[in-house]
């Protein structure tokens, strides 16, 4: 289950492998800004954030979107607390706005279907994906959850994801920890998502 949880923790970053739609060089522009640690949903212990890295996380898997992860025009920042709560923001600049729209649509489909895919890949695992609507920010952002449980070992995890766009720039934010959907800070995560998209440019 620890292996699964590690893979889930990077599923969002893996999905951005679809940024292969943006293989051409981006037009010269200021780099998109990232969330600060203090802008993640409130936690009982403080958040810390890494620097912003070029490319995608080295441990990014292909759990929910079976595509390679291109590093071109993509950057990321990881977040963590002392109590097993973690997150990541991955941002990519597509070659054109049409490519960015396609990327958002494909990522949304991958996140919405993640639960059934995980159950197929992991017999005995219970995994439920849910959509939590669209947010009115720039060109829009969409929020999803992934609730997983392994009855054999009694461990459950909850992850929140969001995908948002501002012009050619697409950002994906993930929050995760042990627990169930009822334990997740869904309202605060929506605020985090709006902040992330507003900070892009």
C-alpha cells in the first residue's frame, strides 16, 4: 500500500505527461508564479515548500495517465507537512492556447477516470473518483477527488486534484494525506486552486 500511496502522490504530475502537446518552444514571457507554502490548505503543522524545479518530479509515475512525462516547458514545486500531508503543483506552458485547451480536457478525463483504473490495476483496492465542479477563475479550473482504501490492511488515503488554465499556461495542483473525503479540506482547496491560477500571470 505504501508503494501505491507513493504512486498516487505523483499521479497528478504524471498526468502532465500529456504536455507533449506542447513540444514547440514557448513564446518568450515571464515564468508562471507558483503557490507559496502558506497558500496550501490549512494544516495542523506548517507546510514547507521546495524550490521550483525545471521539468517534472523524478518519481512521477503514470498511474492515472499512461503517458511519458516531458520536461520541456514544465516546472514543479512540492509541498509537505510533518503529519504525512503532501502536495505538488506542476505547471506547463503549451505551444498554443488550443494545445492548452486540449491538455486541460485530457487531464480532466484522466482524473475523472482514475478510480476505476486503479481498481483494475490493483485487485482488492477500493478507489472512487469524484468531480467537485468548475471554479470561475481565468479560463476556468476544475476540482476532483480520489478516495482509496485497502480493506486488507485497513489504510485509506484521500487526494484532491485541480486543473486550471490561464491562456497557454496549465497548472495542476494535488493535495493528499491519509483519511477519507469527509476529512479533506475541500473548501480550502478550492481557494488554493483559485490562488494558483491567479498567480500564473
